C-alpha cells in the first residue's frame, strides 16, 4: 500500500514529503487503539500534535496541559525554539494520563522510567505499527500526515508554520503539493460560493 504523494507526473516536486492517505491513517488509528497506553500516547504526539521524534521523546509530563487548556509546550525544539501546540480536549486528556506515574516523561523508557524513551525505540515502535498495517512507516511520516490534514482542512500556512516550528513559511508551503486534490476541492468550493461574478473576474 503506497503512501500518499502528489500525483502530478513528471511535474511533481522533488523531495516531496510522504504522508498517509486518510484510509491509511484510519487503519493505523484502529490498530493502535487496541495497544497499550504508551503506543496510544506516542501516536497522539506524532499524528495529533505533529511533534518531531526528538520532541516527542523529550516531552515532559509537566509540559502537557490538560483540558480546558489543552496544549503542549515544546521546549528547545529544532533550532532551539520553544512553541505551544494546541491539541483537542480528547488528545489532551489522553496525554495527561501518565504512561508511568513514577516517570517525569510523557514517553518513558519501558525498563528505566526515569529516562525518556529513546528515538531508536520510537522509530522501531512506529515501524512495527506500519508493518502490522501493511505499509512502511516512520515518525516523520506521521508529522507530515498531521500537516497535510490541517492544510486540507483549511488551516493557513502561517498558522501551520507556528504549529510545526518551522523557521520559514517556505518550508511549510511544500505541504500544498502533497494532496493537490484537497486543495482543488477547497478552491472549487470557494469559487462556487462566490458564483458567476468571481468566475468572470478570473477570466478577465
């Protein structure tokens, strides 16, 4: 099962991010829903908050703010930047329930809870999910999927830039090419909502 990319033939931009299709994401969620709290927490951090693998592993429980605030604080992300990532109340409730009550980490090491889960362990965990679902998977693919879903839902590039912690909006803009069908649907919806006058202005 292939991951979602833009389908523009030879005009497809090189180095395009790989993201899950909506069907693949639904299959993954269904699979992890039956796993333990660690797996469900890891999926939420990567797919529902768009954190980098290093950020997910470094996140402390103190930086998870439960409802009604419902946000994560990412300290010292890429480039040494701090940022706030809002999440749904449902996700915040899940993340606020600790994987291990004796650990300060949102994703603790299984055998040494005083330490965070290592990036290699997280990569192996995510790869195992993908294998169970029938497609290759790695943590950054889930971050890409998070970004593509928000773009498809209509979030602005500037807002997405802040959520992802990108230094430049040009980096964020590449997600416009991953699901061009969703962008086209939004454009047609806007045009149909404005009627013939808008179409005439475009023609002119």
